[in-house]
């Protein structure tokens, strides 16, 4: 209720001016400190202070006092900035006011806060940028400030609250094609892959990687990291839920289209575990993953010994979607290479099952297409 009064008074614009002034003051102080440090270093190299000629260490109490004073100033400034940005975050609940603030370089003022050491200010800035990144109008400013590079020091080394906020912001940004390209071509991708080992951040990391994997080039880069395939295999096999989590299944489906990654996902007895899970759950997303895997030679060879079980399962599943994917999986198995194919088909009545699907009006067109493919095998 108090927000309209603040907005009418122009508080948002005044706070932006305060923030801009503080940012410029900080930049000036940092420049002066660097210049002073360079000057002192050159002076120490050219001459030795008279009090130090006896070999005694030089008194650095003045430097320590100046450093302590600088840290105190920065701490006070960061408290002020935290309050200012928090007020703006609350005011930005009004989308019209938020648009006015972003036109006055709000993103440009928030971005440098990610380089500060104050964790509370950093998290607040990440939360604010995450809110702004929802709107495509703000993406050019985020790209201009090289958001991905600013987030790189925070992934994966930052404290938990900062890391989670950084990943959420990166997830929003990953819906933009140019942002995805910056992640893939830079050093952010290996950092995200390293986070697959951390269970706490796993859902967020999987979502970011899934968005990246929607691009063919990025998918190939993700697949190059062997740990991705190993992590996906482990997560699918060890999942305790009836259906695979969406972010895990979606990434696995995309990565399975790359042959090297598909081969790595099926190492050992992984295919047997995948199929056992399929028999128990009839999970559509797991079935899509298996269909993509078996499009490649080695995974198809690993699944071929289980053809009899798949013939039986095809006659048990309910729903055209499940049947469509299952027939696609069976069609990938290179059935002609199975020595006992004729006896298996006769034992499970698979030819009669396919004939029923071909009755006009019995099955959808997509199912009919897969029936024809399987019959051709």
C-alpha cells in the first residue's frame, strides 16, 4: 500500500542516483589505491628508507591502518547499497515502475555488485537480476555486461545461497540463444558439469544443461564430457521415483542422440537396468531415452537380447504414445541379426499383433508407420 506513495515521490529515481554515485565513488577509490600502490612500489625499489638501513623490517603500520580504514568504508557502503537495492526490488513489484528503472541502467548498476565480497549484497543482486532476466527487454543489457563471465567465479566455489541464486539466474538466462552460446564457448560448461557430483544442486544444474542441450552444437560439447553420461546413467538407475524427474529425463533424451554419449550411458549392464525399470514403470520418458539410445549400434546390440521381453511388453502397454515409442525401440534393434527371431515372433504372436494394428481405424497413423518399419525388419 505504501509503494504508490513512494513511486509518486520519485523515490526509485533518487535511489538510483545514490547507487550510481556510490558506484562511481568506489571505482575512484579503487583507482586511487592502485595508483598509490604502484607509486609506493616504485619508490621502494628506487631507494631505501633511512630507518631501514640497519636491516630492520620497514614499519607497515601505516599501510595496515589505511587498509583497515578502506575495509570499513567498503563495509558501510555495501550496507547502504544493500538497503537501496532492497527497496528497489520491493518497488519493482510494479512492472511499470520496473520498466522505468531498467531504462535508467538498473542492470548496469546491479552487475558490478556480483564482484563484491559481501555475500548478502551478492545474493540480493542475483535475485534481482533473476527477476529482471525473465523479460527479454533486459537480455541485451545482461549480454552487454557479460553476465556469464560475471557468474563464472561463483560456480561452483561460492557458498550455498550464492551458488543457488547464481544457478537460478543462469537458468533464466539460458533461454536466450546468445547466452547459451556464451556458456558453451566459455569456461562455464565444465564448471556446470562438475556440479553434477553435488546432489543439492542437481535439479538446477540438469535444467541448465537441458536448455543448453537443445542446440545441436552445445549438445555435442556436453557429450564430450564423459562425466555427463556417467552421471546420467547413475541417476537413472538409482532413481527411487516411479517416473524419472522431468529435468533428468529431458537431458538424458537429448544427450542420448549423440553416439559417444549413448555408448558411455550403456556401459556395463546399464541397458539391462534401464529395461528392467521400463518393465516396472512403463515410463514414457524413459522409453523415449531408450529409443534414442538404440538408434546407435552399440546400445542396440546391448538391447537386442531383450527383444522377447519387448515383444511381450508391446502387447501389454496402454496408450498410443507408449506403443509408438516401444515399436520405435523394437525397430531400432536390428531384428534381422537376432538368430532366434522366427521362434520368438511365433512364441509371442507378434505377427498377429502387428496385423491387428494394420486394421483400418484401429491405430493412429504414427503407430502404423512404426508397424511398417518393424515389419520391414
